[in-house]
């Protein structure tokens, strides 16, 4: 059984308030936004893209069983330093499955692979710079705090590779890559808080705005 699709309308309705709040902050002053910090791409960017390349990582086309793990929505806007939406930018995410396994031949950890997890997805922003993904709440694996990898590129921007983390995860303070972000504002900017969203049927949603440097 396939879950009700996450349409643009439903997502926008559910997040209008938080986005409006962020929008007013963006427009409030001339000061530049905090640039999203660069982070390592890591060894597990897909060697081969999955056949299903949409923004729903919980369902793989042709499979009737959804991914294991807690379903969440990650959404946000891609902006430039002045808060203008990054139009037609490409947002890619990739992450390990609920067992801590990446869908990558170099991940040889002895953990079962969840074939029903898409592992990677992409989205292209429209004129509002917004993106969203349905995926699973990221889990820790040995040596790493829970995180989702992002690669973002757009016609007028320097491409960015980064990672988002889960606010409050106890592993964050031991994570070498997270700790490598020296600027406290940049560190704060990659922490995402998930909260149950009643407009998404109680699915936890987390907002992660991404600020790119103009090329
Ligand atoms: Fe990773």
C-alpha cells in the first residue's frame, strides 16, 4: 500500500507558518545570512544512481514494502546570502538505511541492507527555492552522529556539499565532522529539529534552509 503522496500543496500548507517566520527574518535586515558550512562528501555518494530518483526515499518504485525506520519529512529553502530563493537549483540527499548501511559497494559493514530504502534522491527547486523529501529519520552508525548528506547546485551559485544533523542527538558532540564546524552560527545552522506535523498526519518534519554563496 502506498502512502498518500506528499504533494506540494500539502507540504506548503503544513509549513507555511514556519516559512513565513523565516521569510520575515530574511527580509528584516541587510546583513547577510549565515552561509551553510561545507562538509565532507564522504565515501558513500552513490556509485550508481537508483532507478527511482524522486524525492520519496521511503518508497522504491516497484516495491510494495516501504523502507524500515521512522518516516520524516525534511524540507526547506535554498537561498542566497541575501535571502533570495535559489531558483532551479538541484538538491540531492543521501543517507544510510535504518541499519546504518549505505547503498554503496564500498560500505562493507556487516549489517543487513534495506532494499526498500531508496538511499538517494533529488529535487529541483522552482521559483520559491523550496525543496522537500520524504525519508527516514537518520540513525547513527559507528563513528558518526545521525546525518543526511546534501549536495546543492544552481546556475548562479557555487555548488555546496554539506550534511545536516539532528538537534539534540547525543552523538553530535562526539562527531568529528560536526565538531569541525568552528563558527557557532554555522554549527547551529545544520542542526534540524524534528517535530510531529499535524498537517502531515503527525509525521515529524524538520526544516533545513540552505544558504549558498553567489558565484
Ligand atoms: Fe555519511
